């Protein structure tokens, strides 16, 4: 209350993480809210950023990965065998908001053996609401006001 507030925009966790860490080291007191995707209006219609997501996992985990990403409005573009025996490479197009909080779920589902790569593709028409999508967990060590 009574303090100043700023909205900071950036692309990617690393860029914002560096800014936050530098501010912390310089003695700023700050709080960080969960990330939000920036939508665009193109020809009067709502568009959202979409990423090309490439995952490489052991073949036994393929169905779990595809299931979770399609629940997040991902569209499978290609599934093929990897150059490593027993592994599968999957390419999907997933809205950026569907990737929020997904990294930890991915490593759990792939038992820590998966490789996940994300690349901004383009803005596409809004894909609709996502139901029952876990976006991460916040852990607190002390009670606070609600």
C-alpha cells in the first residue's frame, strides 16, 4: 500500500529471472506475481502466442506427454523415432499459456529423462479456455494474511 508498482514485460523465464536477481542484489524489495501471457488483437480477434515445442522422451512415456500437452491445447505436428534407440521425438504447437508451469510436470512424467525445447512460433487465434490445467505450486513456510 502506498508503494510504487511496475509492470515488467519480457520474453522467457531467464530474461525475467536475471532482472529479478539483479534487483534483489541491489537491495530492492519486490514481489513477483505469476506470469501472464500477453494477447494481441489482430483484425478485431483475440490472438495468443504459440510455441513450437519439441520433446524427446523414452518411448514408454510418450503417451503421458502427448496427453498432458493436448490437454493444454497442444496440437501434435510430428511423432517419430529419435536417433537414440528406444526414444521418441514429438513436435507440437502449444499456446504459451499452456506451457506455464509445465516443466516440472514434464520432468515428473518423463522420470527426469526427457528433453524439452520451446521456440516462439507465431500469434494464432485464441484456442479457448483450458480446463483443469495445473500451472505450478506455491510453497509457503509461514502463515500470512489472506
